[in-house]
């Protein structure tokens, strides 16, 4: 596995790069929360489309086909890009939001000691 810098620094750098990319093209007027969340939904749907008619077994092997794997990676990138831009516009720290959500879920769904597995 490749060594990567700290994920939080990567995320901030990617958000900055996306913001600079959009600014250089004067896209900020179009990057409203409504437009970004709509684009996020479209890209998530395009990811779903790849898996739509696959069996569970086929979906587990989707990355074995180079063409399909490329499509999956591209759609994941699009989803993440729009999510990061959405968070940037609304000043949401996505890692803090995720951490808080996991904390709440750990309280909501405690590990049951009477269950196996």
C-alpha cells in the first residue's frame, strides 16, 4: 500500500484545488448549495447505475474489469468532488461531521453483548 499524507491535510488540499479550479473558470456563481447538491445526487446516481442490474456476486467483482473499474473510480471522484465543493460553500467540515455522526451512531446502536459476530 502506498504511503499517503494525513487524510485531513489531503482533504483540505483537495478542497482548495477544487475551489481554485472553479475560480479559474469563473464557476462560483453556479456553485450554489442547491446546484452542488443536485450535481452530487446525479453523480451518485451514475455510480448506482453501474451496479443497478448486477447480482451481489457480480457487484463484489466489479473492480476486476478494468473498464468498469475505471468508471467506478471516475464516479467516486465525481461524488467526492461535489461533496467537497458543497461542504466548502456551506463551511461544513466533512471529517468533523462524519466523526460526530459516528459518535451519535455508537450511542444509538450500542454493541449487543448477547449477539455473535
